[in-house]
């Protein structure tokens, strides 16, 4: 069964950068996405990427600051986050962009504060 392992989270200051990684334990060629869940809020879609790497989609709140990309040879999906803001504070998860979701991983915590 597919397992998703997120890494790369950690504390950041406003304006800082982090790169999250999502390792998939099986080789698949499907559209993937990053989601996030802030304290007290529902999980939301942040960005998605199609099988071949394009097209990509970004939520308005991260457009121009976050970049999603993938390395299918390594079963990895990345989320480069620049110019972080306190409102980006959340636990970040990766999963399929559509269809039946795989079991959620443990997520990567990203607290953003001065």
C-alpha cells in the first residue's frame, strides 16, 4: 500500500524559505498535490502538479511564492516555499490531486513566526 512521507518542515521566519519533500513508496504516475491544515481549520489544497510536470495549479494565497515540482525517477514531489508568511503556518501534507486519496502521512509542520 502506498505510503507518503513528508519531510523538510521546521520553524521559519516571515520572509524565509523552506523546501518540503514528499516521498512516495511506490512508483506511480498520477497528478499529485500539496495540502495544508492550519490550527482550527480544514485541510486545503495548496498546489498540484500533473503527471508530466505541467500544468501546475496554485491557490491564490501562495501563487508567486510557492513552487511545486516532481522527480518521478526518485518518487519525490517537492514544494518550494519562499517569502513565507505567518498565515502559512500549518501542517503540510502530500497526496493525490484527485480520485481516491491514499492514507495520509504524518505531515510536515511549518510554523512561521518572527
